[in-house]
C-alpha cells in the first residue's frame, strides 16, 4: 500500500507545471504575448484588451509601459 501511495505522489509531482510570467514573442516589448502565454489565451485577444483599456480608460498605455519595465525577458 505504501509503495502504491509513493508512486501516486511521484506521478502527481511530475505533472505539475510552474508558470512564470516572462515576455513573449515581441511586437513592441512582448508584454501582451507574455501575458497571453501566461493566461493561455491568444496574443491577439490580449492586444485587443490593451487597446480597449487604452481607448476606454486611458490606463492601457501606463500599464503596458510598467509591465514592459518590470517583466523579465525569457
């Protein structure tokens, strides 16, 4: 029984993946691509969200610049 439990724990630990927020494929700074990879969505959708945030709230550009400075490269 203990051997079976140890095997299950080993399999469980090998399947867990650690996600890390890094810049992705660059159009300008790679912020949208990195966020899209982190959240597992299409980069175009993330870029559209930033455009809507910029046009609608005015905060999109500020958030983008801050993220470009603080996000590490690959």
